[in-house]
């Protein structure tokens, strides 16, 4: 399908719960000759709750302060190449938060010699109403992965829950949000893909994505692993992104989750597993009230605390955000 003339005004937002393949999908789309998808921005989940403190963005100093704060967050420091402040300001034509988002990512995209931008921050799904309000013509691509595999990966990450009880709850909560989104948008705006299907036939699924966003398919999308730009993810994720798609990178839960882990996860998320075509492993799984209390007060807290202690990057990010927030609220 050839691109429509208006396709460049249709940004692409990639949604997916933690460790569901959003990084892989964003790198594939970023490898299209016309589209850039930078590293995660966390623009909406960080700044929408604070945007009231910036005042009228039509006032230049307010706009500049917002841009300076955005560029000072830890995730924006991870972008490569670094966004240029003056370039961003010159590209903002709509003095709203959406206009700032567009100016930021579009300026970065143009500097890559491309015309259309995408954005991948998993937690932005919780702000889909704000995103659709700011970009009513946007295209949303949601990637879903077997929750047992995504939870296995997330459990080993530096952030997030550290028990399958809470991992399952987070996975279900995310998909419930996607359900709300699906009920409000039409098929021209929303496309869903399973991670496992992308692994099995990346060329076909990439073609379907291109049909959805209105761009010609490019073989370069399948060469995403040759991109030498730094991508500041964890070592395991980076290793996978540095080689061609691993078709067997699924069903790891079968050899890594204990019978109890499976029971706990499926007691919470079994219905969503089935709704997305994933077969249950446990018949009629349940969790007793006493087991829930044991998990909540004895099992999960020490695991979470230990993970938080080790999460140095998270500490830096948290301190940077806290400094921004305190400056905003104390100036009132």
C-alpha cells in the first residue's frame, strides 16, 4: 500500500505491557526508511500529571521551562543522538502539550533524515485518552505476549513486581486498559499483533503493519539488528535486539515457572490468556485468602526491596523527577 499524503501527520504509538516485545517492534518500525522511533520518552506518564504547573504554553518562558525539564529526565538523556533544544523550540507550532510532544519527536525525526515519527513507552497506554485528544489521527499498534513469558522476563528486570501474583495483576490491568481503548477507537486507528506471531513470520507481520500505517513495506525493517545506534536497555534485551529475530523465543515459562507460579499466575490471568489464544496449563487454579496474605506481607516485600536497592538507574531517574516536581510545586 502506498503512503497517503497525510500519513506524516499520523504519528504511530506502540503499546504493550512490560516485556511484551515493544522494543523489538519499535526497532523494526524504526528501521523503515521513512519512520523514526526513538527510545522511550515517558512524556505523558511523567508530565501530564504536572502540566498544570507550567501555565499557558503559549507563553515562551513556560514552553521553554517544559522543554528544559523534559530534556533533564533520565530517559531523555538516553536518546541517541541527543535532542537539540533550539531545534525542538523552532519546530513547535501548536502551543499545547501535544504540540510540544510533536515538536520534540518530529525535530529528532527530521534530524535522522526521516519524515514520520513513532513513540514507544509502554506506560503511555494508561494515557491513551490524552494521546488521542492530542493526536486524533494517530495510529496505535498494540503488541501482546503470553503473560507467563512477559512476566518471567519482567520479574528478572531491574524494575517492576517480583512475584507472579503481582505480575499477573499488572498484566491483566494493562489488558483491561487496552480493552477500554479498543472500545473507543475504530479499526483504522488500532492494530493488534501477538509477539509470538511476529517471531514466526516477521516479514508477513511487518507487511501487515505497513498496510495499517499506510507505508510501503521495506526489507530494511527486517535488518533492525544492524542498527548501530545505542539502545539503553538491559543486557538480555540488547542481546536479542542485536541479532535477527529468534523464532524460538517463546514458551520459556514451560521450563522456568514452578507449578505454584503457574497456578498463581493463571488463577488471576487465565481468562486473558485464553482470550488471546494462549492455552492454560492449570485446571481450575485458585489462591486461598491466607496465601494472598502470605504473598502480600511476607514473600513479595523483601524481593521488591532488594530489587529497589539494586536499581541505581531508577534511583537517579526518581531523584531527577523529584527535583522537577518540587521546583514546580514550591514556586506556587
